[in-house]
DNA sequence: TATTGTTATACTCTATAACTATA
DNA sequence: TATAGTTATAGAGTATAACAATA
C-alpha cells in the first residue's frame, strides 16, 4: 500500500505507525514472560515507585481504577507483584516480589534488544537525538 | 509517578508513552467525525490507494481480514467509503465517497493541529529532524 | 464528602475458525 | 488448491456505575 505525500508530513500518523513496529516486536519478546507491553510498563512503574497505590498506577498508565485492578490481579497471579498494607487503610501498597524483580530484569534485557532491532537503521548519534526529542516531547 | 533512570533509556517505552499523547489528542479531535485514529488511518490509506481490497487494507493496518471488514462496514455506514466492483469478482474495490473526501480533508486539518500541539516544545528544526528520523525508522 | 478498592456489566477492538464464491 | 469476503464466536482491554470501607 502506498502512502501519499501528505501522509508523510503527518507526524502523529508516522508516529503511530512506527509505534506498531515497537509494539509488535515487544509483544513477541514479552510473550514468554506472560505479560503485554502495557503490563511491562506497569512493572517498571511499580519498581520505580514501590508502595504506590493502584489508583496512582492507573493514573500513570492512563487507565481507570478498575482497569488498574485487573492489571494488578494479573501481575499478582504471575507472582510478580504483591499487595501490601498501606498507611492509608483504604489503599494497597504495590511492590515487586523478588521473583518480579528478577523477571523484570530479564524483560528489560529483551526489550533493549527490541530497541536495537527497531532502531537498527539509525546511527548512534541519530538514536541519541531521537531519544532526546522523545523526552522533550513527553516533558512538555 | 516517578520514572527511574533505566526507564529513560528504553526507547520503545518512551516511544509508547509519547504515542499516548498523540493518541489521546487525536481521539478527542476526531470524535466529532465519528472515527478513531485507527479508522482515520484507514481513510488515508484508502484515499492513497483507490480501488484497494479489504485484505490489502487490513495488511497495511496490521489487522486481519475480519477486522478490516468491520472497519470498512463502519466507514461505509458513515458514508465515507464505498465498496465497488473489482476486476477480481471475489474482491471489493474500496474508494472514498465525495463526502468521505471532504470529511477527510477536515480531519487532516484537525490532526495537523494535534501535531502542532503535541510537538509545541520542539523548534522547527527539531520537528523536521524528528519527522526525518521517524521515516528512517519506518523504512528500515 | 471524597477516595480506594472492588465487583458487575457493557462496549470496542481484535483473532480464530468455518463457510461461500470466485480464481 | 488458494484467496476475498463474510459470519459467528471468543478473548483482551477498557469504561461506567454502584457498593463497602476508610479518610
């Protein structure tokens, strides 16, 4: 399928299409761990924010509480995340289990290989610039 | 929620997070037209490939035939796409209707505004470089 | 009152499998 | 036999609304 000139200049469109490449490759590599790219992101956020609540996790993932609930259930069933007592008795404090820490390290290694593969056409400088621009867009 | 250092260097993760910004903004702007960002992409592909089959569309969108069917149904119900006779009697030839052409032009204008908003923190040079790198990644 | 977690329910998107008609 | 479209069905992922416990 052809893409006309106008399409070339639509950044969001090009972005979404490139995202498919990352997602498809990441999904394939993460499958053996039993998690999707989105749940991999959840594990990363929990690791960097030990003791966080489900609501906070949902906020960071741009999903609502009930969806955050399902994600947490799944990761707990896999033995990667534990629900612990919080100071606030209403809330759960989420943490990675030792098994979750170990599995996440392996997932990160796999995902780094995905990055390398998808960005194989970029030079080291281009890759660094690409990452810099991504951060700049996100921090706006 | 905090993001640790390691997360900063995961390109695919940063990419997916930035993609959320585009998607959320595009979804909001496209809602009035009755289409999602994915279906907007379908319209663009049909416009640039008049007479294409549903299977080819599905291929380009990375979904299978039955999903391409639903997308086509939806766009036809909106009056944006027509199924016409193909040389191959098994296949449909997809085309934008005049109404679809007109609506798509308006959608593109809306999506360009999304691009501008999401990339507001980048200079003109940075934006051009960003787009160049996206194309390079996609063409690999 | 407001918030956290929870549950039930529904909607969207997608995939699989089987069928039909053409090639 | 292979392919395009179609249909039915099932599985994720997500949203909404309501409820209980706690703040």
